[in-house]
């Protein structure tokens, strides 16, 4: 699990479990009559926890990688340490929630709750048979910056409510492999190096990450393969 410069007491408060109503499944991809659902954490609940515990000692930056397909990178800085998450969705708002959940998970926040990852189901799948929004009343924190306004023409001006659904009777979530958590950190570090070296190759790396690996990869082997591809891109940037 990622280490931060936060005190043990603050870290324990951040990692406390979230209530079931603050978690859900978000439809992020469709294929014929099936869809991929991603386990997500309520943005409102996360912002409230960060504000209550850290006050002004945190920040969030959002970057639109692609409006279609919608891909967003969320960079979350807590106690001087920055971690990023990448998310894909049916629209930019959904991609933002997935990316933010991924960034939170990289710190160990909602570790057990988000470990379920993603799953393919019928497009009309509803846990417990009831659709419920995770972020119907979204809170905006003053430390959460919006994506570049230059991207506004490519973004949806008004977003519909999230179509996330609660999952009170999900099967127990598998424990995340510490080696995979470590691999994700290496991937994040490689993306940061790409971003500082070549913007075009950084964007290419993010596209490889989403289209080929659907994030950090579904296994440690895929995470390592992704890391090697990003490493090759960085070599090109330094030629």
C-alpha cells in the first residue's frame, strides 16, 4: 500500500471504511447487449472526507485525455505526495469519477470496497434490482480543479446524473496483491516522466493504457507489460 508523509492517525482516518451508500457500479463501456461496470466511490463522500481530515492539505487536478472515448486522468495530492488514476466512461463526468476512484485507491482509500474492480454484465444489470445514483448531489471542493477550460467545446456542457447502482450484496472483494499496487506506482511514475518529456508520447501512453490494458491491467503480468511499453515510449522521448 502506498506510503505518504501523513501521520499514522491521519492515515487511519483516511483509510476508514465508507458506508455502502457511498459506493456503486458505474457503466463505463457497452458492447451489444452487455456492458462493463466499474466499482466506484462517491466523489462527494471522498471530498467531504478529505476536507474534514486534511482541510487545505490536499489538491486534485483533472486532465481530459480524450472527449470521445471519454478518458480522464485524476491527479490527487495528499500530504505532498501525488498519485494519479485514469478512468474511462460513457461521458467525461463518468470517466472523472472512475479516475478519481482509481487515484483514491492508489493511496489505499476504500481499498477493500474498490477491490472488486470491473465486471461485464447485461447492459440492464442492476444489483438488488434497484438503480441508485452515487453522486446525485455532487459537492465541488475548492481544491478540486476542473479540466482545462480550453477543452470545454469538446466536453458535455451539462452532465446527466450518474447511472451508478448500489451493490449491497456483492460477493466478497478479493484482496489486492501488494505487488500489483507497487506496479501501479511504477506505472504512475513512468507516466509522470513521459508527461515531463513529451506531451504527444504521454498522450499515446495513456491511450495504450486505456485501450489495450483497460487501466493498469487485469494481472501483475499485464501491469509489467504496460510498464515496459511506457518505458519504450520514454526512450523515444529521450532520443
